[in-house]
C-alpha cells in the first residue's frame, strides 16, 4: 500500500510526516527505523504521526530513528502546526496539539496565507531530578559534577517533557561528539537515557549549542534542547530570565524566552518535499 508523506524540517531537524486523519499507520516503530535511513529510506531523524485527539485540535506522535517513541519535539511540533494550517486540517492561527508531555499551544506567524514561523508555549521547565528523571540528590541538579568516560563534567539537568543534560564550556564543535554523546545518553545517572547539549555562551543573549539526542544521535537542531539550554543558562546566571535568547544550532537559530511559568520557543517550519512510500 502506498501512503502519502511530507518531509518537513525546522532548523534542519527533519522528520517524515504522515496524516493519520487520512491513513492510520501500523507498526510505526519499525517504519521509523526503515524510513529514517538516509541511504535506504527517505532519510530523517524519525517519523511524525498527525492523529485525531479527544483533548486538542490534533495529536502528535513522534518516533526516533531507532524506533523508540519520544514524548515531545519542539521542531517537529512547529512543522505540525504549519501542516495543519496549510492543508486546512486546522485553519486557525492558534492550534492546540496533544503530545505525551501534555498539550502544547501554538501561535502561527503568517505571510500571505503561508506559515513562516511558529511560537510554541512549551510549558514550564521541570527541575526535580526525580521527574526528569536523573539520579541526583536534592531539589535541583544545577552545576553538579558528573563523571563520564573518565572525564569530570559540570552539568545541569532539566526536563522539557523529555530529559536533558546541559554542559557549558568552549566551542561545542571542537568536541568528539560521536564518542562522548553515547556515553552521556546511556549513563547510569539517566534511567530513561538523556539528550545532551554542549553549549558555548557567545553573549548574554546568544548561545551556541550542539546536541546529541537519545535514539537519534547528533541532530541539526533540537527544540526542547534549545529550551533546556536557555533554562539552564538562566539557572547558572549566564542569561537573564524573561529575555529573548537566540540559540544558534547547526541547522539555524531559535529564539527562546524562559520564565518560571513557561518557556516560549519561536522558529521556522519548512516543507522539503512530498511523496508516496510503500509500507
């Protein structure tokens, strides 16, 4: 059976999108592994299912390139908003999307009927190590030591619906990420594995980051990661609260505003191509 799909990306974080209002997708875990392969499949960081919801305008399910289901993806949800508006699925500038980490609220930025960007209310950052989850004592894991591969790091842990470990230092592109990324991802301190961001502070309101995502490896961008990095920067006294912070990722820039009540993320959403695939 041939099923239509749309390839979309936000800051280079690319997924394969299926409209499950039209065609339900069976065995998405297996399908994500097969289609994400950049040599033998369509290629992407995973697949996104756009599904009906009983609690919101629609529901987003995301599956990583290794087949594991993720709770939330900030770059993908912006693309879901663009797709929903431009296809007439939800013809409004305000869209609510159900995810495994709660319902997220989207505000679309339009130009001549086309969605140029999306601002997402990502919800409050979660600091409790038990809720992240991360095996650290106390109410927060901010600027705490962690030994990884025989090297001592200073890390800050936070959840944006999925777990993040943030490391501040020099140029993240000087790091051998393919070697150290998996060591963080599967560290015993993180019972559900972890996304890891390596960050350089370029200015009080500009951060440069590189990310290793659990289940996908290095990706060109991570929306929840950019939110986690900004929250960690405020917690470490490196950036100010309730201020627009530009986070520079490999695939482009995101603008993040952190407050104690919620985190706002603004960025692009673009269609790469459309097609049909045999499943």
